C-alpha cells in the first residue's frame, strides 16, 4: 500500500513516511537521517506531498494491522535488567 501510494504521489516510501509523521500532530518533528546530499534532498520532499485526512486515516489503519514483536518501551527494557 505504501509503495503504491508513493508511486502515485511521485514520492519515495521514505517521503510518504515523513509526510505521515508531519501530518500526525503539530508538535511531532521527525528527524530523518542525512548522511548524504541525496538523503537531504529526499528528506525535503515530504513538504510537497499532499496527504489528505482520508489517506492519513488509511495509512493509520494499515499500520494498526501490523503485529509488533519485542520490547518497545523503556519500561519493558528496564524489566529485562531488573
């Protein structure tokens, strides 16, 4: 789904991911990797990606279907070392 949407928007999946994060909340500021000039240029692209509320909700619904494995919180990791 992400790759198809990215192709329709003439964007990379990474750009769609950044646009999704920017759409979430005003106080969320993604910090993408910028090891090369190409990555810096790619990371500027999400500002031009129009992400509607409907498409945002669709991406959220797709992400909610993904089963997460492993520890993901500081509390879970702290239990490992207690």
